[in-house]
């Protein structure tokens, strides 16, 4: 590692990073002003220039949030440092890259719109930079700060942050070796949902060339529905659901109140949660509707899921046995799922119980089916989509091919502590190399190494050889 560190200059000033093993890192690079004071519950504002050379050798803070708890907290890591100045990006690039010469991957983390950060080791971009990609991971406002529905406040502020980060990458990435005309935007879980919204946004779709959607709903809902959790938080705190009242409440108090309000639900069984709201501006309509009707036909698109998304929320906690028949009955009624679909899902794992079958049904309707329908609609217009199903099954805590299981493979991070908590020690290195290579190939030239969607073939299966 160099003593002084490599320096680059962006619009707001000079940055000093680190270089090691042929990889240059610049961490905690601001793309917007801290969302505090007059900037709280307001659109992201430009960052003031700084004097001298800014240190960019350490991760910056994450957005205010509560850690994961219980058995899931033993599997998914949480942020250990939050603060005000969290609207920043981390950049990994090959050392000595020519300005503007390399493809770029901009990553938005998941976490149900309430957790996550670019500092988590799962999102280390070293392997992408090693393979010739400039990798950028961005923070954005979460929970009450980013997705509240409040009188007097704009909607979807966390998404507005992401659009600001994309604009920053388009404007500044050449200094790190990235080509602004070859940007791929990718996200997983909630990050895939917001990425889909950016893809469908008139400006956002013009600022990128490709997109990758990993295990994320393609939905957005009416403001009244999206505002349910905001109203519950306001009731918990004894304040009105207004911008002024929430701005007068500390981030720590808001996080605690949202944690109480959301305690009874999860992304699988439902309950109060934050969601993208159709607002006529950032989200003029649901990303699903937009993608099906041609909003992103000019972009290369890769989409997929793990084949057992539901197991993350059911297996570690034992909720599959507690919720079995009620969850199956309510889910079948809510989503209109018939016996033929249930037989097909059970055929994947004949040994799964009723709770797991109910979870598989919800994953099918919420995640898998919308992706297939988007791919089918694009194919009918002569537009290619690459679709995958990640199928490798972990033996840790009964996770199988659960939500998030593909991440250590995509980032080629097997063997790291965060990966071992999900995969255990026997995850196949060959699959990690192949999965990571597919993502690099798609970012580089739109080809992950398998054919575009065709109904008869179905998704490409990623599994051990």
C-alpha cells in the first residue's frame, strides 16, 4: 500500500485513496450534501467544494438504521457506524487505468429500504476492479428519512439520492478510469426495486447502458398505501405525519419508532413496510408496468432470483412450521394461486412442508413471475433479456438457495467471514468464478455467457457443476 496514496480530482476537490495489489480504492466520496438541517426531508443538494486533499482511505458512515436481530442477524451483517454525512460512494478501480476507458458498475444495496450500507464487506468491489470494471457502491437515505409519505415533503427521497449518485457517476467516473457511456446500474432486493425505478425513469434510463435486477420486486404503490408505515410511526411518536414534525424528531427516535411499527412483519409475510410510491415524477408508474411496455427497451437487461428466496425468512427462525397452513391459505387467496402452480412449486422440492410451500408461492408471485413476464414482453418486441435462477443450496441453518445467497458468488467473496455465515465452508469456488465472470461479461458487453430469454428454455440455472 502506498504511503501517500493515489490522488484523483473530482468537481468538489481532490481525493486521496489507497492502492494495493493493483487495485485503487477511494472510499466515502461525497456525491451530495449531508441530508441534515435544511436538507433533511428535501431533495439531495450539491456538495460544497473542499479545500486541499480529502482523505478517502476509510469507509464513511451509513444511513441511520437498526441492526438485524435474532437468527437472521447471525446471517446478515449490520452497519456498525451511522452518521450524518452518509450520501457517499466507494470506488474500486484498476491501478493506472486510462481515464474514461473501462466499463462501470454502480451498485445499490438491499435491506428492505431500512437497512444496508456500501461499507458492508459483502459489497467489496475488489474482484470487479481486478477484472477490469470500475465498481461504485452508493449509500442512500433509508426508512423514515428516505421513504416516508409526509405532508409537505417530497416522495421517494432515497430514490432521488440514487438518481443523484447516478448523475455523479456519469459526471465524475472518468477520473477513476470509467467510461460514462458504459454504466451498468445494479441492485439486489430493495436495491433491485429502486434500480428498476431508475431504469424506468426518463432521465435515469438515459444515464446508463445496462441494468441488473437481482431478487427485487418491480412494484410501486399508491402514496396512501406507501404511507401506512409513516402514519404508524407518527402515531407511535404522538406527532402528525408532516415534514416539520418528522424533521423535529431525531433520526435515532425515528429509527426506534419505525422498528416498533414494523416489528410484526417481514418481506415475505407482509406487514407495515416502506415502499416506492407512485408520485408522477420520480416514479410516474410502477417499474413493472413501465418495463413491460417498453420503457427500457434501449437498455441491456439482466434479471433473476434465487430459487428459494423465501427460506431466508422462514428457515432460520422456524417460522415455516408456525405459519404453514394459515400462510398458504391466505397467500393463495390473496394472489389467486391455483393447485397447478402449487404442484409445480412442490415439484422443485418434494420434501418441503406447508410453510415452505407457502413461502415458495409468495416468492413466485412477487419476484419470479414479474421477471418472466417482463422478459416475455421484451422478447415479443425483439428486445433481449438475460434471465437466471441461482440454485446452489447452502447447508447453513436450512437456508438452501435463499434470498441473498448469490451475493458472495457475484462478488467472488467466498471464504470471507460474511460469506461463510451464509454459505458455510463448502461453497464451490468454481461456481463463484463462473457467476462473477457472468456479471463482468454482462457489464462489459451485455453478454453473461448464456442465451437471452426464451420461454421454452426458461431462466438460465446457476448451480455447481
